[in-house]
C-alpha cells in the first residue's frame, strides 16, 4: 500500500466520481491510502461519498462539483486542487448520445467531444506536466470495447472512446519515459447507474464496477491498455484479429439495435 501511495499519491483526482465506476475507483484508491479530489456535477452525491471514505479509511477528501465540459476546465481544476500534490488522474466521466446519429442534436454530439475528448486531453496535459516534472505518477483514461471499431447508434461515443484509447497509447510511451504510467481501460458492459439509465432491452454479460476499477488500476505500468474480464478479452481478440473490420461494425450495429433500437 505504501509503495502504491509513493508511486501515485499522495492525492488522486477522480473525474466523474459521483456514481458507478467513478465511485468504485474512489473506494479502491481510498482503500489503497490515497487522498482524493472527487469531481462530478452532483454535489450531494460527492458529499456523501466523501463522508463515507473519510470515515472508512481516514483519508483526506475534497469534493468539487463542476461540469467537465466547461470551457475553463483547467483553471477550475487548478482552483479545486490548490495546494494538493496530484499523483494520479482517473478520467472516468463520459457523456453518450445513444440513438440514430441524425436524430440527436449536434449539441449533444459536441458535448460527447467536450466531456470524453477535450476533458481528458486537458487534464492529462495539465496534471501530466506536474507528474513528469516529479518523475512519477499515473493516468487512467476510461475507454471502452466500443473504441475498437465504429458503432452504429453510438457513433460519436465510440469515436470518443477511440480518442481516449489512442491518446493513452501515445502517452503511455511518451510519458512512460518520464516516469508516468498511462493506461486506457477498455471496459465492456459494467453494472453502473449510467448503464441502468440507458435502459438496455436485453441482458448481456456484465461486470461489477469494483472489478473493473481494480483491473484498470492494476494495469498501471503494465502496458498501454487493458481489457477487464476474460470474456471481454476474448471478444476483443476476436474482433481485432479474427474478423474483418466491416463485419465487426455490423455486429456492433446489430447488438446495439437489439439493446436500444
Ligand atoms: N457502464 C458501462 O457499461 C461502460 C462500458 C464501457 C466503458 N464505460 C466507461 O466507463 C466510464 C464510466 O461509466 P459509468 O457507466 O460508470 O458512467 P455513469 O454511471 O454515467 O457515471 C458517470 C460519472 O461521470 C460523471 N459525469 C458525467 N458527465 C459529467 C460532466 N459533464 N461533468 C462532470 N462529471 C460528469 C457522473 O456524475 P454527475 O452526473 O454527478 O456529473 C458520474 O459520476 C465512462 O467513461 C464510460 O465510457 C462504461
């Protein structure tokens, strides 16, 4: 635990911490002894989680309600993090626009870009600079199996997850040489508030948030990306190595139409 804290502490920023996987990341990192800066829009949910983690683990927690899509994200996070040494960034938040591309307003697709691409890029740049100067730290970007190919009915979301995957891969090599571990987590279906709220019409094999968060954190320093869960790894392998890309796109389209069509 102390080696983990020395490598990635003393503070971690969890962006998108109020529910689902973000709350699971916060609980895991608290159990490993890191102090936490929790960010999301819902102040009440952040406050409850902060109180739980202070009580359970005796760590310091700061909670900051802000929208990660805001134009002045970097100065807003700098203010929230004033005086803290952030050794780990977990960028977990995402926005998704589910449905036919043309039926969703452009503003919603642009919000996908702001939350899922602009946000992680900006925070990796700002916090990565401090980490590289110190010669230690870690960055986890939550990507998805949807990043591996185009996904009908989720086109902008899947493209944004590909952005996070490829960004993390590049930074894995570049910042890795400066002591900062970077990894993209390519999660499959996970039982979260966001997943339930999307009201899928079919049940699919699903993982628990705590298991996904643990797989992502344990993947730091081991490679540019990780797929939690044996079944998901098998699917990722088949899609990447065994099937033509256009077949993968069509399979994803059929699966997404069954879930949301
Ligand atoms: N669940 C899955 O099946 C699945 C599968 C593959 C990948 N993933 C990835 O895993 C990550 C987490 O997914 P999830 O299912 O846990 O999502 P979720 O249940 O919808 O939770 C998302 C978190 O991000 C926060 N958030 C969303 N938009 C925000 C914004 N504009 N500003 C600040 N905070 C914001 C939410 O809090 P507030 O509402 O309080 O702001 C919440 O804490 C995402 O990156 C997603 O792409 C999930």
